[in-house]
């Protein structure tokens, strides 16, 4: 986990990971029918970039030809998405 993530000095350490997660998500728009299909994956990748300093690239699973996500990370993301839908 990132330590002291709310100071400007700490932000410098994980800003690159956030930017990369965002750059990875943008082209995936072409592979979804609705933004709601993209948003949960992009949100997971951005959250993990902040929390861990690296993105699991789950959003790339939307384009099977360019999927760079680890199956375990993708399963975690899908399970998290299902649980939030169940909660409402």
C-alpha cells in the first residue's frame, strides 16, 4: 500500500501509475457498447494505481487481442464488481 498518499510529495510517486492506467483505458472505449461496460474496469485500475502504485490493467480484458491482465487480477476485479452490484 502507498504510504501517506495524500501529500504532494507522495503523489509524485504514484502519479505515473495513475496516468498510465488512464492512458490504457482510453483506447478501450472502442471495444465497449456502453460506458458502463468500461467504467468499472477503469475505476479498478485507477484505484489500484493509487493504492498500490501499479495498475492490474483489467480494462485491457475488454480487448481480448491485447489483454494484459493477470487472470487472478481480473477475477478479483469481476468479483468486486459483482459484490458491489449485489449490495446495490
